[in-house]
C-alpha cells in the first residue's frame, strides 16, 4: 500500500494525466456498435454546423464521415456529439467519443499530457483579431486598453496573453465558454475585439450575412494554429487509419481523382493510382481495412480540394498555405506504397 501511494504521488508530481484509458481497440468498438462517434464544434460555419434540414456540414464533419467510410464502408454511420472547448478532451479521454475533430490545435502540451495524439493537420490556421469596423482600429497594436472576447481553456487565450505582454499593451479579457454567447457579446459590444483562429473569425463573419461588413479582421496573425483530428494514445491501428484517411484525401487531389471521376481511373496504368484504388499493394489489409478503403473515402467526401471548396471557400477563407505542396502550400502526403 505504501509503495502504491508513493507511486501515485510520484505520478501526480510528474504531471501524469489522472484519467483511466479505455481498452485500446477503438476500431473493434466502432465495428461492434456500427457507428463512429466524433465530437465537433456546435456551431462553426465551414467546420461543423447543422444546415436548415438538420444535416451537419463542414470540413470537420467530412473528416468524420471519411473515417467512417474507411472503417464501416458507410459515411453516414456516424454520431456527432457537440462539445465545448473544455469538454472535448475529457470526452475523448473517457471513451465517450472515438475522436475529436473540433477546430483543435495540435500542441506539445496537449499531446504529452492529455493522453491523445494528433493524426494530421486538416487546416493550417493562425490566430487573429476582429473588431467593429466603425471603431477605426486597423491594427492589433491599436488595441491598448481594449476588452477582448475569448474562450477559456484554449490556445487562443494563452496566445492573446503573450501578444499583449510582448507588445506592452493593456487589455481586459471577457472570458465566455459558449461560442454563441461569445459572439453575441461581441455583436452587442460587450468587448471591443474578438480573438480566435482566423478561420473561425471568417466563419463568424459569414454567419452574419448582410451584416458581415460591420466587422473587420485585422491583418496581424499572432500564432500558428495547426488544426486536426485527435485520438487517444495507445491504439496504433486507429491512429494509423485516421492519419492515412487524411493522407488519402491529399493523395487523391495530387492524382486528380475526384468524387465524380473516380470510376474513370479503374484502368489507369499509373502504379500510384492502382495502389490508391486498392488493386495492388494490399495496403488496406495492412491496417485491418478492405483494400478499397481509399476509394470509399473519396466516394464519400471527394478529395481534399473538394472538401475545402465545399466548406471553407464559401466563408471566404483563402486556401493559401493549405494548398498542395506542389502548388506552393504545406499539404503533403507520404507515399501510399
């Protein structure tokens, strides 16, 4: 008992995460229940938001559908569980959900101390500031003495503090957890500025329709915010599947394979295409999937470029560094061979 107590105390002093890890067979659990469970943002246009028919849309939703297509053969066999910024990690740690696809930034601390792993970067983003256009503010360095709306428990909150400290500016944070409440606080001018990932700020402006021009996104980008899906540590097979689903979306775009022309590639002489289609290489079985898993992914959601065009282009978020590597961007997939 004494040794156990010492071990527990040492673990706590070392900052070991104090949560129980579920059994490391996520794929088996998904297949047994016949459903993939993802936690997503409740209302972020372009990432995850129900449409007028109640159907969830967005790049994060499409990633969840793509993983379901690879494992279960059906992109609709998913359950989407909205979460707050503070709930999302506990939901994954406890096994309530299989993966987080929720505009979540990949950081060292999150991966080292929370018992999770990021499987890829579906959006390279950065934090910015939005103000009311009639305020006359055109630069974040003019925000001395401003009140700033921010969500707690986020990298956004930490980055904001670093920015104001570094630039010797005063500010008052207005900390609100619920995304809709924080946006309403900004609209009603409870705060002078609103800070979040640039994609989220673009999403907010797009959601305002004819009133979008009332708000101005300031030019400064104050951080790196690589967003992507996260899974629990200790389950290599599920991690590999989620990671390679992401790479499959990128590879499909590189090869020119789309949702509409997929079938026309069946007799392509290109060996990379034949491996992608699962006709050679046995790559799917290496991960415990059917060899046509990548075909299922593209049939379900299209390639990475199609996913982007469908979800993020309409909100005015430029692709920029999220272009393929051979078009001047950062999206790059290892060889599927």
